[in-house]
C-alpha cells in the first residue's frame, strides 16, 4: 500500500478539482490512451482502420462517440489481440470476470493498475470517515490476506470467508470487533436477519461498505438497524475495479473520474449518448490499465448520470439508478423489455416469508421463481403473481421451492437470469 504513496496523494486530491479541471484532465488522458491503443493493441488498430478513423481525431470526451462500442463478446473473440505489445503477459496480473453471463473474460492488468485501484478504494473509505488504525472485516469470496503493515496496526483487514456458516461469521465479528465491515448486500442481509432472529449482540460498527450486488432500500434499512451504520454503496466490476461510490450525502455514487470516463448510451443498439437523468447502458473508457486498454467498453449495466452535482462539493460526477445487467431484462413476447433485477427485487424483497429468491425467464418466455422459505412460513403465491401481473401479465409464472442456497460460485445472489439472451 505504501510503496506507491504518489497514487494515494493523487487519489485524495482529485475529487476536489473543479468540474472543468476534471474534464480537461479526462480529455488529455483520452488522447493518450487512444493513441497508445492504436499504436500497440492489434484489436484497436483493426477497429480504427475498419472505421477509417485516425487516433488524432479523438481529442476528448466529445469525440468518443466516433469510436464504436466494444462488448465483452468482442473481446473474447479477439483473444490476445486485446493486449498491448508493450507488455509481457508474464509480468501482468491475470484476473477473470465472474462468468455469470457465460464464459469468463480474461483480464490482464499492470501492478500499477492494481495500486491505483487500491488507492481509489481507500479514497472511498477515508471519504466516509474511515481512520487508518481502524479494523476492517471483509466478508468476501476471496478475502484479503494479511499485509506487512498490519503488524503496525495500520489498515488491518480481516477476511471472513463465504464458506463459513452464519454463526461462525458472527463469532468472527465478535472476536475481531471491527469498526468497518465490507461485503455483498445479500450476505450482510443474511447476517442481519440471523442476528435479529437470535437476538445476538454485536459492537456497533462505524462504517459498512457494500458492492457487487444491488443495495435495495429494504436491505439498507435492515443492515442499518442491525449493525448501527448506514451502508455505503460501491459500484465495482472485475473489468474496472472501483467505478463509483457513495459519500455521506447519499445523493448518488461519485464516479472515479480520474481513472475513467463513464458514458450512458441508448439500449437500442445505436449507442447514442444520453443526457443526465435518462437510464441506459454504462459505457466506460479506462485510463489506468495500458496493458489491456478498454475504450468505450459496454458493461451492459443500466444506470443514469445524475442531473445535479453532489452538495458535498466534490467535482466528480454522480451515477444514479444502477439497475442491472443486460441479461437482467424480462422480455415480453412483443419484445418489450423490463429490468428484471429491479422488478424481481422490488416485489420479492417485500415478503418476509421469503429468505432467498431467484427468478428465471425460460426460453418459452415463462417465469420460474425459485424460493427458499423462512422456516415455518407460508408464501402467499397468488399475491406474488398479482404483484407481477401489471408488468408482465402475458407471462406464465411458476413458483418452485428449493433448499440450500441460491448463490453463484463466487457467493453472489443473482435475482434474475434470462435464458432468452
């Protein structure tokens, strides 16, 4: 962490630049990464040449729409053609996406990219009142391992693995007594319910950070009531690490504008830039990873840019209404699409009889809702169907009860999966 203090200093100062200063910074870095990609990355040279586009034409944010959008499937097909010739892959850090929407994408990152990402994570923590001596409990699929500076009482991070039972995780929290807890909203929700049901006492925490899943209002209230801190939402992906984060104002998520440019584009295939307040696909151009540049990469998440700046005074723009992935659309027979994650969570999260749920849209357009019931509870099936009816009245709905849990191999809960995509 302390091997690159320059990144930390940069990270802490960047949000307080003026909006115009941030835009100027982004324009300079767009020019730099576009030229680098054209000169050293075979995929982008082919893309630009096919479009008869010269890198000198791209002078900043306003010129980005001239570059075609890239998708995960395109990068999978490109293979190693997406890696810069300036880098030896043996010296790069290899990561993969979760593969929840199909075959995982292999990512190559420089050590400096990881260091900048860690600085951005610390920026989120410090901006929300974290102190360097406070203990962090990470409830994660792959918890952080001890670092040398932990011996000096600095940034002590304790891993709590997913495979531990809820009672074991509670016991670890009681032993660690962290000031900060970080984890998926679904797991924090489970812990909160377990704590509530068994009347377990835990020391109040100062901060709770959530990422990788939707933080619904119901989850937020439950977690806040049981742990004593209002959750801070972080928007992160494997491709870009930390994209955006909440400050104490909770008016939206501050985009890490010193590391990337975020565009919102139309979902009709035309990829037209949308104005603030209008939801569309999240498209990102990243500055921080020259080994595998991602320029106008469509995450296929749905979100909107906030129409107004945050009253906190930071110059970073805000992202709002992060709804879900492209595959999270419920598709009606007339091809109308409804954000599946948002609808499923909004309806099913309100039923206290349900512990976990997942909705599938089958190839025949029907919906299959898998439910894990709370012990001794009866689920009002007809009421659930009535809640779905105004949105998808033409779709047959079947409810199926399952045992165990509904998590993916990485410990996430995906509310909705479509077999039509």
